[in-house]
């Protein structure tokens, strides 16, 4: 026995499966790209922020100058070839920051530009009557990060925020946006950093790390590591003036070490905007590549088997048969199983009384009066032997299954005699 063909066309089913697979892959890609609904314009000190403390202006300026600019949300960018721009927040992990810098110097993957934090900023409240775009902030106070002294390559150095008259670098000079709150490296006992930008008092606003590390080991480090201690030289607040914008470009070129074709990668993981690793890329890299290929092969086999059946599938037999006969058999089997035969006597006598009365044209509803009427009608017809009332009484008084069956047959034979 076969059942009817499926009402769903194979093309429609294949289309639904294709849409589901595409939606799943899109979800994986969205997770990797950080499409989670998180607002990038949060007023933070990172390249996606358009607030005063952000670096969106620097990223746009570099992109407009012809550089290949990328805002990276993955930690894998630490190993990418190019200029990596790190913008750690005020409450960053110093061990993580030091590990990233040392790893890039050891791996020789490219230069690194580190911009130290300074400003404490907060979003503009909605109840204030200020025309502000999304992501704009107020800057409340300037403070040096507490974790600066934990960085090994700045051992003995001290950051301080104070007044200055301006900056000097590359044979030029200029002013800063807020001359009363400028961050500089004021103490440097071993003079480990090379000076790039100085303030009017001779303190270091930006410098380069040499290839010397702890223990006196010297390694070949063709790419420099530039550290900018005064963020107003490169953030949106500072780029509002042409001279500082030109200085920011010169700092980027200094960090590139004479290779102007390097891509520029702005890290967003340290400011807290990182995303999970791209699962699509991860699935096609060893050691997961073998499992991915096996999964794809199994999916192809299952799909081919589903759409290439040899005829319609065989319908399974129903668990229970339908119909009145089967219903009666099921009821009898239940009675036999529980051994309650005596419960059948009285209902069967009443049923046979109704059927015999209908055969004789008797419409009496009372069982006793109907039994008497049946016997009277049988007597008028010249019936010999026990009447209906006697046989029904024998059935009701029967105890054993055999006696019940014999008495029931006697009633049935009486009905059969009338129908002949």
C-alpha cells in the first residue's frame, strides 16, 4: 500500500532549505562583523566615535589621503600586516596592552601606534537644551591612566597632566586645544624613548620605543612603535585645527617607518567593541576543515537521498483497525481480558428484547410489560417452548461464561425463528 504524493513540490522545499542555510550563514557573518545592534557612536576614545575624544576624524582623514583604512573588531588583527593603531581606554588591562606591543615587535608584522587616554567624557543628557548629534560628549576632567606605571618598557617613567605653551616637532610648532590640561611624559630616568613631539617645557608628548628590551637583549626591529602621550594631537578635538591635523599625519608617517603603502588598522577590541571570530573563516581552517568537509558531504548525500526516492514511500499500517466490527471485537477482547462476563447478561437481554419487540411490532417501552407482550404475541403465533421472559431470566441468572453463552444463544435462536 502506498500513500499519496507529498503536496510540497521539491523545488519549493529546496528553496526553503536554501533560505534557511543563507539566513544561518548571514547570522554567523553578522556576529563576526559586530552587527549586534551595539551603538558605535558611544562617545568613547576609539576610531568609530565622532565625539571629541574619538578618532573617527583621523580615520576619515587617512582614508581621504589614499590609505587603506580598516576598523577591526577581531583580535586576529594584532597579527595582521600593517600599521596597528591602539587606543586603550582609561581602564585598560596593562598586561594585555604590553603583550600586544611585544608580540608585534617580535613577530615583525608591522609598526604600532599607541595613543594614550586622558579625557573622562560623558554623553550629553537629552534634557539639556543642546543641539548635539549622536555620539557627541562633554569632557569633564583629564587624568593619566593608573596602569601606565605597570608597563615594563616605561619603567620609571611618569605621566602628568599640566599646563604648556604648545608643541614642537618636525621643525614646526603649534598649540593644543586645552593648554591647561596637557598630558606629557615628565619623568624618564633611562631616556629609553626617542623624542618625536615635545611641549614648550621640554616634556615628551610623543616618542618612539627603541629595539632594546629588559635584560639588555637587542633584537632587529625594522618597524617602530610610536607612543602618543597627548591624545589631543590626534583625536577629533585636536584635528579641528590645521596645524595639528598636519602633525597627526606626520606622526602616522613616522610610525610607518618610510613605507607609505602600509594599510592602517584601527583596533576596536581594547575599547570594548570587539566581535567574535568569524566562524565561517574558522570552519575552513585546520583543524576544523576536515569536519566541515565531512559535514558538507553528509548534507549532500542526505539531500540527494531525500529528492531521489524510488517511488512514493510505503504507508505504514494503522495501529488500530477502524469499523464497527473491529470496535465490537475490541470491546469483546476487553471483556474477556478483565473476565467480567456477567456484565454482559442484562444489557444483552435488554437488547434482544428490543429487537424481538420491533420484529413483532410491539412499541412498549417498559421492559417487564414488553416481555409479557412478547410472550403473548408468541403464544398467539403458536410458539412452543419457553417464551422470551423465561429465556431472558435464565440469561440474567447465569454465572459461568458457558451458561451465559448458552442462554444468549437461546435468545438469538428465538429472534432467528421470528425472522424466518
